[in-house]
C-alpha cells in the first residue's frame, strides 16, 4: 500500500478502483504526439480545399487546384484537378517535345529518313520502343521471327514485299496467310512428288524422278500451284505466296529437319494441310500514322529491306 | 440535472459501447458508399459496352479458374507510360458487367485490359500452351490442357442466370430480350438470350475457330474468345481525347 501511494504521486490513476484496490494508471499521450495529430487534422482540411474531396449533390467539390491542357481539337481547357486531366497535360508536354521529330517523319520520304543521321537515331530509339511493345511478342526482339509461326524480318525473303510501301501496308492493314488444303484434292503420292519438286527448287536432297513428276503437277491444272506461286515458283508479294526457290522457310520447318527425308516431309506437311493462319493484326487503329511510319523504317532497317 | 459526461459510462456499459461503435463505423461507411448512389458520373456514358457472349463468359470463368488475375491486371491507369504501352485508360463503364471485376493490383505479367486484337488467335493459343516459345523471357506457366480439355457447355444457362441475378442484363423473358434489342442491337441481344445460350456459344466457337481446330470446342476456344474481346468494345476514335476528363 505504501508503494502504491509512492507511485500515485508521479503517475495519475484513472480514478477507478476494482475489487477494492485494483487501479489503472492514466498515462497522458506525449505532447509531440498530440501536436502531430492536430497537424494531420489541419493538413487534411488544407487537402480538402485544394484537391477534390467531399461528395456534394450529384458530384463533388472539385477543389481549388486546376489543370490546364489542350485537347485533340486544339481547345484549351481548364479542369479541376484529376488524373485524367493531368494525363492530358502530360501527353501535351511530351507531344511538344516529340513534335519536331514526328513532323519531320511526316514530311520526309522513307529514303530521306534512312539517309538522315539525326533521324536515324530517332528511328532507332523510338522504333525500338514501338517494336518492343507491339511487334516483338510475335516477331521477337531482334525481328528474327519464330519458325512455323511468325516471319523473320531480318532475312531477304518477304512474303508481302520488303519495300517501304509494302512494309507500311502490312503494318497498317495487317495480313492473313492462306493456302488451300491439298490432302483432299491430291493423292498422298502426288503430294510427295510435289514436295520433292519444291525441295529440288532450293537444292535440298530429293528424289529426282518424283521431283520431275512434281514439276508437272506444279505447273498442271490438278494442283495448279503456279496459280499463286508463279510458274517460276518465286511467289507473289501481292497475295503473300512464298518464294519456293530461295531455301528460306517459314511454314515448313526445313532447317530444323536433320535428314533430306525430314526436310521433304516438312514440306509435304504444309502442302497436305494448307494454311489458314499467319494472321497479323492491323495496327492502323492502335498506332498513329507517324508511329507506323517510324516502325516501317525500323523494320526496313532490320536487315532485309528492299 | 447533471449532464457531466464521463467516458466511464461507455467503458462500463457493454451495450452502449456496441451501439456507439456501430454508429461510428456506419458514419465512415456511409460517407464512402452512399455518394456512389447519387454521383451520376461514376460510370461514363459510352457506346458499345455489352455483356459478354456465352462463349466469352465461359472464357472469363476459365480466366478466373486458372488464376490469371494473380499476375495480370485489367486496369490501364491514366499515366503516360501506360497509355503508350497499353492504350486508352480503362473506363469504369468498360467493367460494368464484370462480376467480379478483374482490375487487380498486381502485375507480374502485362495489363490485359486492351489485349483484344493486339495478337492473332494463333499467337494466343501457342503462347498459352508454351509462353516461352513466343516470349523467351516470360515467366508465365504453361497452360497446355486448355487446348485438350473439351469445353463443358451444359451449364452455361445456369452461369448466365446467376449473373442475371446480380444485374447483368442477360434476358430470360421476351420483354427482357426486346429491351436488349433496343439497347445492344439484335445480333448482340440474340447472344445474350439465356434460352439460346448453348446454341449461340457453339455457333460463335465454330465460326470464330479461336483455337485453330474446327473439330471440337475446347476451353482454349473460350479463353481466346474472351481475351480477344478485352478492351475492344468502345470505339475511342469516336470520342475526343478529353471526352472522359469531366467524369472525374
């Protein structure tokens, strides 16, 4: 009891007493804590005044802080602070900084851009960013493509053409690869003959007799391969039919096969099942005309441009 | 009368403490929730947003079942870097028929709010089967079973009825169907009609051939159909670039 009295002189109790002698200390909050708390209350009130805060009727109190931006119609607008207005302002700022470059891109021809050292740097950096975000998932980071799925953009073979205009058309409108299924039209033996002929065009090991028969089929009406691939089998960029003479492959995994038989079998597979794939989305809606132009030059410069 | 308030009254009266605690919490809740019923700009007025078709809805269910949301968000924030990479920021209106919404707050993979149409169906299929065959640096797991598991279409009407209960305008009666025709057009309204659900699901899967195999309808068909519609419903070219600034 005497000890309790001693403590009660330095620390107050709450005044309750339970079970006769059970008491509770009353330790007040430290002064610094109390004033920090008052400060946060003042901060909140200032915050409410500056930024959008309290709901009010069908809207809310917008606050004193404003954001000014220019929209696509060229109108200057001021709006109470919000992240969407802030984004407009941010985009405006970037657009002003990039405008000289994009204006130049719009005004210059492809050949001029390619020759201009200043623009080359811009294409390399802006093009790389655009390519990585939009093209690399299919065509891979270096543009090397994926065998059997997506075209290699760094080699000399172009299904739809490797000129600036043709690349631009591919990006803008997208592509869709198509070849009829021949397993229903031709006998397995005929498909084998055709495959041997196609292999012979690229100098791959083949059966000469079968290739000769395949030659006839290729240029005849039964298979009529020449319709799309041309009498010289060099393909047609208008319709995206492949050049079969350059030993560059996309759909038939010829480089991946170890033996000559394997290579012919890969070709046979494509002839038999045909193609209804190789879809490239159209980028016209997603990317601006200037961005597509930057990408066109970037893809052209990847190594295969014609 | 002595009105000398003592905190002790509350502390020593458990009933009073409970009532006052509930009151304090209710004020906090009301201030946050009640205005949403009055503020008329929460959901932007925008054309094109519709409920998912039966096939897309099944794809969405698979998306949730496989836990895609654990790594992928569906919420493009109004920042410059997100706009440049993903496209227009997400609108509240675009997830108004999502139950639950898939906004998420964790991005191990990229945001998927506007992935629709960005890649071909074939890419999506191959990427789901073996992500690293398409994106070498990817850490996404393989989902090969989607291509081999046939889609169970038998319970689609139950699934749509459940969503209808929480406010998705799938139609069960003629009156509801007509309302949908007015709101979404006949083509869409037909797909939102619950009695037709299984047939329209099969029709969309056969027509779209999302997994590249026409011989059957797999879970891959449904999931790719769902992914390909994400973020494509609103045609932003019809709106000025600051059309939605006033909504916030």
